[in-house]
C-alpha cells in the first residue's frame, strides 16, 4: 500500500498480525533485509508503535536463494535445501554451502 512518508515521499506498509499477543518466532524479520535493505519494522501494540527494528542481512539463509550452478547437488537432486552463507556484508555476497557458487540477489 502506498503511504506518505516524510523521509522518502512514499512507502509501502506490510501488516503481520499476531493474534496471540506474543512475539511470533516463526517470522524471521532479517530475511526482509535481503528483499528491502532500507526497511524499518515498527512493532505496534495497543495501536501505538512500541519499538522500531532495522533488519540486517542474515548470516545464513535456507530455501530463499537458489544456486545457479548447473552441477550443484541442489540443482540435480530433489529435496535438498538451498543453503547459502554471507561471505561479504558490504557487497551483500552470499555463497552456496555446497559448491561455493556466488548467489545473485
């Protein structure tokens, strides 16, 4: 949804509702760092923002990126998790855990 922003002019908002009122460990906000590097996550309770978080690049990602190497075991065998590790945060570089191929974001 396009909303006015004093800093950026406009911004999008994603709402994730937690029905239990407790933090949900199933939601990994750091994965958002891969998709939207300038994102800010506002934690809202009782209609007010109680905390703001800035996602960071995760050190290890599973089944989010895919390996481009046609000879990698993850492209030839079904059911194997696509696992990548962060090798250089400044360049936002991830490499495959199996064949060390660089992932393109």
